[in-house]
C-alpha cells in the first residue's frame, strides 16, 4: 500500500473516499467495499484521504474523542481491506482555512486526479464546513469526477459510528464492540520496559507502548495476543493508571501471558480485548492486589478455555 503526505501529487487516476476512519468500523468497511468496486470499474486506485491529527484535536483538544486506532493501526486495517493508496493530510488551522472549492480543486482534482469521490451522508469539508455532497457533485461535473454519499449503515437497528463504538467500549461490552468492528477491539504496540513490579508479585507482564491520546477503555480484561510464535496467546491485561502503586500514573497497558516465560522486549504485539472482567480499583495493600489478580487470572483462564 502506498502512503503519501503533504500536498498530493500523482499521475494515476484515483477513486477516493474521505474521512478520519477512526476504528474502521462496519460503516467504514461498507464505504471501502463500494470504493474498491468503483475503482476496479474505472481502472483507478482505491484511495483513502484522511487527516492527522484529528480535526477536533486542533480546535477543541480538551473535548477531542479518545482515538479507537492509532495511525499505524488504521493503516494496517485499511491495507487489509484492499486500499492501495492512503494520502494523509496534515490537519492544521491553515489547512482548515482552505475553502471547500479550493479543497476540491487543489487536493482532489489537481493533486489526486479524482475520477470518483465517495463520502458519508453527513460529511462536510472546507473552511467553516461549507462543502457538502451537493458542491462535490456540482464541481465533479465540471472537473470530470463522479460523487456520491453512502447512506447510513445500521447494525441491529443502531447507526454504526465511531461514537457508538466508543460508547460501547466505555460500557465494557466487548462483544457488542466486536460486532460493530467485525473484529475484536485491539491495541497494538511495542513491548517496552516497565518497573518490574509484576515479576516481583508473581505476575510478570509485557508493557505495551500506547500511542493513543487516551485509551477508549479502562479496566481488567481477558485478552489474546498476536505477534508471538503461536497464532495468538491467552492472557489477562490491565489498562489504566495503576492507582494502587501510583498516585498520578499515566495510562499503562500491561499484559500477563499465561504459561509464558520468554523475553519479548521490543517485539510488536497486538492485544485483542475479548471480555471485560472489572473496573480498575485501588487496593489497600499489594497483598490485596495480588489476591484480586489471582481471581482475575482464574476468571480469564475460564473465559478463554485455558486449563
């Protein structure tokens, strides 16, 4: 998959969809299926135009949503869904001041040689969010590309959106989130050094580097981990600030892998969150914490069918 940045410049015609694609949920997947079909019919490259950082992280950082996927995770999923080209526009206040007409002309037409453009039914773009599907269709007729919007995708009567996925994850319903994503919710990252407390209390952990501005989930989970020798490896994970050992800790993802005793420092792993066991809690002593971890590990083994 080709990845480009900055002001686009290509000679090949592109079929383009535009958006943040956070989580790449069922609605996004429907858009990508339509995109790849249209691209094949037109002899164009199926292309995603996305933005980094998320626009709300520029305009309202305190209220910006928790990211479901890091940029790397999003790119991996897009590649697996048949996208051939991702162009990443760096979103700044200067970029946001670009008029809707200039966005179409400079980015879509001159930069990406658009033959087809698909957006969500509520998509707005350009300075003051002045651009919409109607403008895309009007200027598409002038510049030689077709524009259409994909209707809302529903799952069991719910409008599928990144917001719904976040709310579902925040509520701890990992099975519901997996249905909305068509895969278990996961976080990937490199194993980094920790404070070795887990090893001291009998539960050594792999500490996974977090790239999210803040994780959309919190608590203790039964997980499976990809990136090791086996197809996946069962374990129990803690994602939170570890209040028993840190007064003002930063979010940390720690995974205890069952029946595993190898050094995996610096390896890149994907942690799939299958069941939420409980919320994070502060314990009065390390002994009380270890007793609770014993229960968590036993429950996770049962849920994951690990003897």
